[in-house]
C-alpha cells in the first residue's frame, strides 16, 4: 500500500508498529504461559513474499550505507 503512494516514512512507521505489536504479544503470551498464534498480529496484504522483499531491500540499503 505504501509503495504505491511512495510514502516511505509512513511505511517505516507501520513496520515498526507491527514489530512492536508482535513483541508485546509474544511477551504477553510468555507471561501468561500461553501458546502464541500469528493469527492475531497479521496485516492484510502483507504476506511472506512482500516481507521477504522488504527484508532484502533493507539489508541492501544497510550494506550500501556502510
């Protein structure tokens, strides 16, 4: 969605929020001794393929910056 409108700042904010949400969910389940499921922290339209593209783009950008 953010790629289509070329809004990199909002995209980064959404990614950070998602990571934080996943970490909080993981901590919550650990504290309650519950089994975590990924169903509760998915974002519509952001699947494995798109995530892999983002990871490699980030790694490439970091490598270029160093």
